[in-house]
């Protein structure tokens, strides 16, 4: 099976640099902060791979979805979650596959307006590719380290509900690196962390 190389176009590199600069800006701007583990924010999102490179000559990116949990940390915010994407085939020479990214992350959050917040951070996780046939022995399932930079805007609709749009740049450490840019949108529900869970996390 081919292992295409993946080269991010210049606009995505500029976006990556902007996200890194935003993280530094948040660090210097007295970021929005609550007590550690005081609340949990549960997010459900739809997501799509929007960049195009050699990967997409063999596979067709299809819409996916994600789940995310975010909580205040001692500095910034901690998060954990997963993203599932499907890739159909562009050519009969390769099998289709599903890609599951499971990650943990950290970021800083800055209030831009009374109801608008901006969060930037990084994620570390496992990118698992599950191919749907046995044509290529030994690679039906493949798991690799993945690193991401992530930036999101959240508009609070009420004390508990918000809508969120975000972008993430992910590098997957396959033999030839995968470089993927995803755009996501969804809803977030905030609640107080149960006391027993707060004590456990502390």
C-alpha cells in the first residue's frame, strides 16, 4: 500500500504560526481562569478535513465527528477527547479506512467579549487507522503518535450552552508524515463537576 507524503500548503503553515502566536498572546494576557476542575464542558462536534495533498489522490475525506471534555486546570485548561474520520477510496488500488484520534491536551483561554472566548492549545494522542480489508498483510490496523495545535472560538448562548467553531493542525508520525488540517463546529454543555470527581482529579 502506498505511504504518500503529506505537505501542508503555505496557508496552513501560516495558520499554524498564527495559532502558536495566539498561544503566546494568551499566556501574556491574564487568561480567563476558574478553580481547578470546578466545571466540565462537554462538546459534540462535526468535523471535516479541508486541506488537500497527496493523500487525497488515493483517499476521499468524508465528514466526521468528535467528543471533547474540557475542565479548568491549575494553569489554563485540560482536555481529552476523540475524533473519528472516514476516508473513502479515490482508486481501487487502496482500501478505505477509518481514522480515530484519541487525545489529551492543554490550552489557555482568553475572553474577547462578555460571551465570546478564544482558546488555543496543543494535543498529544494516538492516531489509529483501521483499513477495511486484508489486502495488505500486517497493516489492517496501524497506530501512530499524533501532535496537534488547536484554536477555537466559543459563543456562550446561556450559562450552560455555547456554540464552538475550531481549527486544528495535526501531524501524524507515520513513516512518511501525515499533515492534516480540520475544521469543526458544534455545541458545548457546561456543568459543575461532581464533588467526588473533583476530589479524585485533585
